[in-house]
C-alpha cells in the first residue's frame, strides 16, 4: 500500500475533525441548554466516525484546489496542497541557508528535499505513526488490565437484600431485561460501569444506602446509552490520531457530555428536592480525585472544577432542550459529515491529471504479445514491432540483432551512410529496457533561434505526463505504476518544434536512475524519440 493512502486519510480526517471540534467547543458553552446533551453526544459520534472511517466520496468541486505541482492522482487534492506547501517552506529554508552561506545546513535541507521527493520522509513518518499507535495501544491495554485486576482484587461481594430489589426495580423501569451484576468494591472513589462485552457495575462499599440507588440508576443509564461502547470509540480515535492534542481533548469533552446526558436521564422526572439530593451525591463523589482516566474502559461519576459546576447547575436547573433546534442540529451535522468525506475527484478529472493513470486504464495487452523470445527471428520480429509502435511505419533499414545473454537482446539499424537510426534493448520476456529513434540533428534543430528552459505550464505538463504514461503502458504494460511522477529536465524550443526531456525515479529505488523520455512536440502532436528504463527489479 502506498504511503499516500495513509496520509490522505490522516490529513483529511484530522482537518475535518479539528474544524468540527473547534465548532463543538462554543456549542457546548453557549447552546447546551437549547440543544440538549443528547444532541451534543450525537455530534461527538459524527466526529468519531470521520476520524475512524478511511472513506472518500466523489466531489467534483474538490478538483479546484488541486495544486498543479501535485499531479500524482494517488494523492488527493487536500493532501497534495499540504505536500506542495511543505515543499515551499523547505525550499524557502534552503534559500535562506544558501544566502547566509551556511553550507552544512543547506546540504542538510537539500538532503531532506531529496528524501521528500523519493518518499524517504513519508515512509519514515509512517513508521513513526505506526510506532506511536502501538505505544498508545500498549498503554491503553496496560491501563485497562491494571484497572480490572485492581477492581477484582478489591471486590467484596454482590449487592443483596433491599438494595438488590430496588436495583432490579430500576432495571425494569429503565427497560433493562437482564440486570448487570453489581459488586461492592473497596476502596473505590465512585461507582462505575466496567467492561465492554461482559459489563458490570462496581459500587463503593462506602456508598450511603440512600445514595446507592441513585448511583446505580446513573450507571444503568450509562449502559442504556451504550457508553461502554463509546469508550472503545474514544480509545481507537486517540490511538490512531495520537499526535493530535485536539482529539484527546475531544475524547475528554465527549466523556463529560456522556456523564451530563446520564444525569439528564436520571433526573428527568425528579422533583427539585430530589435533584438537589442527587447533586449532593455528585459533590461527594468529586472529593475523590482518582477516577478512571480517558484510557480506561469504565465510566465514573468523579468530576472536579468547572466541569463539576456545570454538571451541578445542569442537574439543579434542569432545562428542557428545544426539540426543533436539536433535530435541526442533528440533520445539519449529518449533512456536514457527508461533506467531510467528499474529498475525491471524478474519474474524468483523474484522467485529466494524467499521472499516474487510473488503474482501470492500464493496458492489459501491449506489443509484448510473446511471453518468451528464444530465437534471433523472434527477436527481429519483436524489434520490428517496437519500430512500428514508435513510428507507425515499417522499418526502412535492416535490423541487426545481438543476443546479449540468456535474458536480453539488442537490436539496431543504420541508414546507407552508416548513421544509426534506431536502437533498442529488451528482455527475453518482452520488457523494453531502452528505445531510441535517431534523427539527424540538423533536421531536429533547423529553424528559429533555440531557447532552453526548465519551466513548462503545469496544465501542459500534466498532458505530457498522461501521454508519457500511455507510451510506457504500450511498451511495458504496468510500468507506469513502478515510477514516481515525471519531472521536466529540459525543454528546447526552436520556434516551431519543442524537444522535452523528462525523468522519473523508480519507486523501488532511491538512486539516480529510473526512466528518461525524450520527445518531440509539434503542431501535429507528440513523438517519442528516446526512452531509457533502468530499475532494480
């Protein structure tokens, strides 16, 4: 898998999620009473979906932001813009060191530029990301195992008697057919719903009898709201996007909102006196500051500081949300989620990019009809096919074929004066290694004054890349997928004809080799004059 696919996902997911998180902060602060905690929790769910799904939907408008200097169709427009901007920054730093005559720093930045071009940097960053994922996953695993072992060691006994009967009554009222196991545990700062696949409730042994049933009702609401599954989503989001502090902040804020949603469910039908009693339970729980962290799959009533103040005010005041506004928010947020996934271009737009060609357009059959070239006659016939592919005509001169070794052949032909007009080398399986069409220099360069340049209009460059990919696929089907994006080496303009030299490095090598194309551009179109292909297998 190309590293570009990973960066597409990480960059797009984080940009969209960061925008949504920054919008959620003022919504929580100013519109909690009118939207309601359930609507806010739904918003967090949509953000988690964007962070977790590597999905990309077609959006024709996204093509407008594609940089002409990021013509690789494997890199989508958003990631391509970032790649180009980072390259501009690195180039600016390089120029700064060059002007200050800091040669060691300049050389270091130049090496970085080369590593960015040949994918060394992207591969290294992908490895760092993977190491970070594994470390965070290991920390989460250790934290949960340690927490569960400590709870099991501190477990006293299941609840029984009147408390058990009241608890079962609450479960029936809340629509829980099979009550979760409840165990007294000591020490324990506050009650919590523990586990995912076989959840249970841990209840502090120190819980006052008059408070225990309210606490258990709160945890049953967690179970009804599937908050034990929410914990998994938070952990996976933090694990995959461990480098983004806003994702960790969002995990903490969403956990708080889940607690507030449970408070609303518990106190919805309570009298003002009962709500004050429930708020006092929260204050008592707040004095225990060692509640489970974000990385632990367990709920917890413990909350301190401004969050506790917000929670108590929400319980005591008990504002009813505006249902019409909540529904509008849910619909708008859902549409925004679809828009956040719309990051891909259409097939036609990808074809216009020209490099690399979409996979479905790769030629499955080219001129290498023979699977094996064993004799001089077969090699001559194959060289004639190459000539015809290049020029569209039959060879005008006799082809001379040399069998280099068991794996390759070489063929050339010269005119009456002995000047070489065509040469090619190819392997016994038909893979073309080099191809050259020699035209007298005076025929190529006759006319106006010659102008050399290393710049070409990006749109025209993309057309040339597309044409070059088609030539490669005609000669060696599948070969265009093995090299990186073509770069312009030199353009020579004679006034009526231009000669363009292109080069692309192979993806399986970091050496100065790959494929070099030399083509002629006239009003009639493109003409391949030379192709040299070098790789390391």
